[in-house]
C-alpha cells in the first residue's frame, strides 16, 4: 500500500488521483470525528471542508507527524468553526425520536436490540452537551481510540493537557448523565 | 482502541462505567460514502481551475503594471537627461 507521505508528494506534483486515494483512506475517521463533534446534519459539510482545507494546505504538511493526525487537526478546527458559526447549538431531545438502526451481527433479542439502540442514541445526544474541547478529546480517546500523543498532535496541546482535559471531560459527561432521568447505572 | 493507560490513570467506578457505556458508540461506526470523495474532488478540481484563471489574470495584471512602470521609468529617465 502506498504510504500517505508518497500520496501527498504525488498530489503536490499534480496527481489528483493520489489525493482521491487519501480521501478514500481517511474519509471514515474524519466523518466520524466530525459527526461526533457537530452532529449528523453538518458532518458531511465539515468533512468536505476539512479535506478541501487539507488539499490547499498540503504543501505545509511536513511529515513530522502522521498524515492522519495532521488531517484530524484540520477536521477538528473545521468542526470548531462550524460550532462557532452556529449561534445556538441545537440539541436533539434525547427523549424524542425513533431509535437508530440496529447493529448487524450481534445476537440479541429484538427487545434487547431496541434497548441498546436507544441507549446509544441517548448517549450520542448527551455527548454533544459537553463543551467542544472536552467533547473532542473524549471522542478521539474513548471512541476513536487515538493515543495521547496523537491527540496532542491533533489538538496542538501538550500530552499533559490532553490527559487533564480527558479527565475533566469524563467527569463532565458523568455529571450530565447523572442529571438525566434515564438510568445509566453509574455508581457514585 | 489503544490501551496505553498509564498506571497513574486510576479510574473511578463511575469512569469505568462510562467507558463501558462509550463502547456502545465505539461499536457503532458510522461510515461516510463515496459521494463525500466525489464532492471533495469535484470542488477541488473547480477550485484549481479558478485558481489557475485567477493566477493568470494576476500574472497578466502584474506584467502590465511592470511594463507600464518600465515605460514610465524610461520616459522619466529620458526627461531627466
């Protein structure tokens, strides 16, 4: 498989198909992170914006950190800009709406599937109630599974700051869930 | 998921429970589709064309200004003699 760095070089020399490969390779993670930060409605726009920003700044990519970190940093900034543009961030009502599609390949009764699906939907809504910097670090670490070092690259902050933010983010989400009437089974 | 949890990262029972809850979101992997790539490339191509035209116009304007400046400079020089 051609490395990201080689694809970047090819793109810079005018090969747009190399950039197409980069987009195809990273679009899912960029989309997921954008979706977790800005929500379903704007995730596509933010992801597109991030890739286009990356395309025009590709000559600034030095290869000092992995391309994915560099790209996620751009996506993170694009998502924060989208939140800033949005004067009042609309929050879905966690107690309304239909449950999501069920995950495939998991053997549960229909009732259990419904419960898991509903819990997941409510949790996604509650996640968007925490402040953007905390939300980002929680998404990158506890959902996307990035290392502390990679998150530090993405957020342009020291690793110690990432760890501190993650701790506060978890506390914030726990408090939000505790205030919620839904039973999250969180011990004191 | 990377598990580079350091020994000093002691989790409370509530945090452990939260991480268990978040596995629900981790298990759900929303995917983008090919349309995203197509939209990005379509816009990138259009922007490249636009930038090319913009640079050409800018280059022409710069060349015109340089030429005019040179002419004015030559004339000012010949008057000075």
